[in-house]
């Protein structure tokens, strides 16, 4: 689907290297000062790409991976599926990941990816979409708030290299299909 010159399409095996670059670049950009620098420095694009390929090859259709392309270049990635409450998958949808090439922040790519993910979750009949965001990641929190998501009071610890990094849950009601 095209969003103002941004093509949103299903992710393929051929996209895994670029998605890994975007995801790791996103971590190193957005989480600097929020998670240990040693962890960010140790992130490996090749290993991450191999994980993406494994996830795609084992996919059962419940998790949706989409990429954003502008001028033929993959510039963002979003992933959503059933909400995970521990090991249980619920009727709600969860935004698992949304990353944009750090050099493209503010270009509307994240918005286009989120819009398409919300559209697909609505079409699939989900009543709510949930996501987890680092408590101190103010840029991401503002982004989700502008898109109609709000903190719902749930929090959980997330540990990175022995350092607790709290996460907060955001929710958005979806219109009835």
C-alpha cells in the first residue's frame, strides 16, 4: 500500500539484512543513554539478520512483518501480531516493533508504518492494539500519543545487561470492523 510515496509491503527474506541494519541503528540511536552502552555497542547486524530470517522461515501467519520503501530503498520495518500475556496470546493485537532508519526520522515513515499496522489489525477484527515502550523514551512515547495511543497503567521491568530499564504499556482502541 502506498502512503505519500512510501510503499508498505510484506517483508521478504531479501529484506532481512536491511531490516537488521535499521533495527540496530534504531536501538543505537533511540536507546542511547537508556540502556547500557556496552549492550548497544555489541549489537551485531549479521546475527540480527539471521534471527529475522529464522523468524520469517518459521512464520505461521500470525505475525505480520512489513517494510517501508521509499525510492526503492527499505527505510523502515514494523511487526505486529497477537498480544502476548506471558505465554498466552490474547484477542488483542500487539505492535512488537517499529523501527525507521535513524537518518529518516521525521520523514513520515514511522507514521505510515503505524497507520498500515493499525489498519491491518482493525481489518483482522482486533478491538485493541497494545505496545510496550521504554519509560524514558520520550520521543517514542510522544510519537505513539500523537497516533492515539495512551499509557494504560501497566508497567514491567525489562533487563538489559543487568540494568533494569522499565517499560510502560500503551493501548489504543480500534474501531469495529
